[in-house]
C-alpha cells in the first residue's frame, strides 16, 4: 500500500495503536551491495560519488537526507537518474535542507514515491519521514527525528514498534540528524537518544548523515553512554530479549556524510569511534558500502568506506545474530554450517589464523599435512605457557584466541590426535586454501 502524509495527530495514533508489520523471512542474495550516503549537493563532487557507486556495482542506495541544497526536486531526481538510471533502487529520507520542498506537489517525496512505484516496492507509512519496507531481505525503517517530529516519544516508538515482530536477519534504521557524541564534527544534540537506543535494541544498523564527514563507532551496548561492547571483528549485532531484565541489544552507528556538498573537520574525539574520516584526516568525498551474504553465510556482511580517489578508509565485518534464517547450525554458534569453519565446534569468531579453511577451534594440524600427529604435539609443547608478545607464542596454536597457549589448546589436539582437523563446512577447506570468513 502506498501511503501519503497523515496529520500529526493521526500519526501519533498510528504509533500508539498500530500492530507491528512483520518483515518477510528472507535474506539478501549473495553479494548484495548497498551504498550509504548523505549531504549530496549537485556539483561535480556529487556526480563523482554517484559514479563511484555505479562503478562499485551497488544494487541500491540509502540516502540519509540533504539532497541538492537548492530546493530543486526535479533537478535532484534528474541528477540521480542521469548517473544511476531512473529505475535504480534509491531509498531516500528527508534532511533539514529538504524540508521546505519535501511535501509540496512535485516535491522530494513525490519523486521518491514515483521511483518506489516504478520499482514495485510497497511501503507503509509517511515515505521518507516515518516509513518502513522490506526489500531483498533487509528491513528498512526510515525516520526524521529533529526534522519532522521529535526523536524521543515519537520516532523512537515507531522504530521499536516496526521491529518488534520482525524476523528479518538484517535491519537498517536510518535518519538524518545526530546526537553530538554520535558524530565527529560540530553538530549538537538534535535527535534525542531514544531513536539510537530503540534501533540498537532491535539489532539494527544505524545509518545517519548531517555531519559532512565519515565516522563509525565500535559495537556498543549503550549509545547514550557510549558503552563499548567489543572492539573485535566481526561486530556481532544482537537484539534485546524483552522477557529478560538484561539489555542484550548490540549495534553500531555511522555517519556517511561525504556525498559531495562539503567536508568538515573533527571536533569530537572518543574511544568509542572505530574510524573517523574528515578534513582533519585529509578526507575527500565517498560512500560507505555494505556487501551482504558473504562467504556463503547470509548472516555476514562486509562494510567498507571508499572515496572517489579509490582509497578504502575503513573496512570491517559484521555478523547479525538477530532474526530467523533457514540454515542448519549444528553447533549453535550463529554461523550456518555451510559457512562454518568448525561446523561441529561452537566458534562464533571463526578465527582461522593460518587461513586454511579450518578454524583454530578445530584445527590442531599445525603443519598442514592433513593429519594431527606427533609433530603438532611437539609444536604445542614448545609453545606451552607462551602468551601474546612472547617469541614462542604463535596465533595458529591458540585454539580459542585467548592469547595464551595452554590447556584448552591441548584438549583440541587430544580430541583430534591421529586424525584430520575437525569438520569444516567451507567448500574451500582442505587442499584449497581460503581466507577466513
């Protein structure tokens, strides 16, 4: 159903009383790529970013507000169509510089709606302001805190409601403006923390713009207090279980605001930032790309920020532990058997130091000769007790990645002694080496 804007009172009633719309239980196709940008403009820099997106083979764009900065909806739509095509999946939401021409006849919302109509993508809600849809296995919720309506008590309720009954493995929650500590530049608190926390509790990737730079947080267990859950990879997205008193939600937030308009400096610093790319770092324009369904695992995505000069500034893996996916997982570690480098030993980190396709947790064949035997036992004995930094420490001997060669590593060797490494679901395991998932 295609929906137009409702009066504010009616919108509030919808949030309060509407039942959640469940997303379809599907996953993105292998290698499905989405580009994220904001703060675009209309000059050669904006064109260069769109051309980068086309060259990278993106399947869709999420544009988190601020389009052409000229109040020219027709011109903006024509610019996007000229580079990417009139039927390219381009999902856009309102920014503060778009507000005055968003709802008028022939305005930005009409242009966005027409494109969605041509693509045959159905949505629910006020498109680009408070709307939701599921497409190619990704459940998108697009809102406008601080532009049209408050984040706390309005948009946060909508986000929580839309994701409450969702079984989608991948969720993207996007809006334009920020809280000051969630961006690296000079912006102030403009959205409230509710939209961030509702998205985190849903295990949704948080995509914003507004500040003209790129920044990305570590995995956080609280956005408001910037509590770091982990600095390791992959980033493990988790949703909160309402029935438990603990708050298990885990996610990260990014600002992809180098769409072409201008570039600003870094003014906010904190250990919760995993990456910052601003004029302070000599930034140029670019976009963040997310490649979903990587390495035969629908729960894994590879993110990378690339600028128009070809530099990859940030690259990281994300694993979604939320939603429902139809794939066997014998060891219940959240990794589908077909993509699990130790398919019978729980190892959510998928650590595979020697990159032979067998994870450390089930690989005591340190000589890679296909058999766990005396030479492997001797290798472990020489390194026993060694810690990270010790010359005798070797990462491939560390079965659990705890930084110490000890008892657990001997247990793995003992269980496999006189046999091959433990089962791996990876097609490239064995005689054909492959990179760790």
